[in-house]
C-alpha cells in the first residue's frame, strides 16, 4: 500500500471569553511536512492581527492510500 500526501490545513482555535465560546478558523493550502516552528510562527502571526487570543492550533494532514 502506498501513502500519498494530498493536502494540509491548520485549524486555529480562538477564545471568545465575552461570548463564552471557542471560534475555529481554518487555513487550507499549506505545504507538506510542516515543522513545529512554522506552525508556531503562523499561529503567532494570526494572533497578532486578531482581537481574540489563540487557544491552540491543530494541523490536519490528508493522505490517499493506493495499492
């Protein structure tokens, strides 16, 4: 079985304390093999232009499997 990379995205979760909820923002179209430093820098950049503080970020990788 062969594993082929298809795409990545980062979901960033923001804390909206005023409304007591978490807001998710999704950023698709990322490069393959993201490093932790790249994700951290991207998350910090998003936080710097947003009113809400970042709670956490999740990298979602999608693969296709073929025989």
